[in-house]
C-alpha cells in the first residue's frame, strides 16, 4: 500500500516537472481540456491547428536555443569539467578514506554520544548497578491498572535490555535522585512482540505501535515512574510528578536519549535509545 502511494506521487511529480519544462505540453493540455469541456468538434479542430502552429514555433525556438547551447559548451566545457571534479572530489576522498582501514561512518555507527561533559564522565566511570526490585504488588494496584493496563505482567528485568541503554538509564536515575530528590523505578523494559501486539489491540490510547515497531522489542526503551511513600506515582495531574517528568526528560536528553514527552501523543515516562540498526528494523516493520 505504501509503495503504491510512493509510485503515484512519483508519477505526479514527473508529470508536473514535464509540464513545467515544456510549455507546449501545458498549452496542449489546456487546449485538450478546453475541447473536452466545450464538447465541440469544430472548436476542437481549430484548437488542434493552433496547437500545431504553436508547437512549430516552439520547435524552431528550441532549435535556436540548442545551437546557442552548443556554442556556449565549446567555450565553457573546461569550467564545467572543473566544477564537476570539485564536486566529486570530496565524495571520492571519503570513499578512499573509508576503504583504507576499519572505519564506520557516523550514520551507521550504533555508538551514540552524550552532550553534557559531566554526564559523559559519569557514564565512563564505574558501572552502575540496578536498584533492588520493588514488591510485585506495587505494580498491581487498581489505581495503577487504570493508568497502565497489564503493567503487573510487564518485564522489568534489567539484563533483558541493551547494556549501553541500561547504563544511561541508571545514570538518569542517579541524577534524578542525587540532584532533584526523585526516586525512580522501572515500569517496563523489554517487551515481546506478542505483548506489544496485545497492547496495540487495546487502542491508540495505550500504544500506537504494533509488534516490532517499538524500541521495547530491541531492549532500547523503558517506561519509568516515580516511587514515593511506598506507592507508584504515575498520574500527570500531580504537580510534583509533572515537575519530575520535565526534569526526567531534560536529564534523559542530556544522556543522549529520546524522551516521549516531546511526541504528539505524549508518553512522559518513556525514553529510548534509537540506535541506527534498531531504527532501520523499526522502520521496516512499520511498512509491512
């Protein structure tokens, strides 16, 4: 279905470009449409003669321009060639450079950088350890179930997620606790494609991503919330929690993560690390 739309847009673009480049095509199309609109044979024959006369004039003009172009080419071909060399040379140098050793272009490298220098040093230090798991009943209350359906059966195993993503997420937790006083907990990390499909079946208010269309399936996404006085605090109506989500999004972005709070359908507790390899897989799954 998506391929058909792409082909249709391509053909329409080609048609529009052709009409823009060839004025006599526009005249012919306008006149043909006029014939169909009026429905008169006599008008059609007269318009056809006008089109032929106009086309003859355009052909003569095109021949004149072609002759002028040949004269220009004879005097300017060296400059044109030099310009092409200057345009191609940087690309050729990059290709040669990439073939001389084991290198990876930035766009195809799964390594991501962190903008904040202080946080970079934090990630490069000792490996952070996940916090002790909370009691299962914390995630199974009726209040939580209303906001997050099926949360009691979510996977909260840290080892199921990408190690690089885990360290960034733990660093976010550490900054939120040490600098802002917010205790955070993992609601869900890795999510199987079957569970993703089941959540998608509950409607767009739960998730708009189908199986393999979420970074949860690749261990590169997590849903998190705040833990205060023995309870999960997920509600966005609480001013304290809302302020925490804003800080959480800022810290996550400093860690090189993507925050769901900037999406059209906001997901304030969601962060992800869209590595290029996973991004390509998600894009491919979206077009199935």
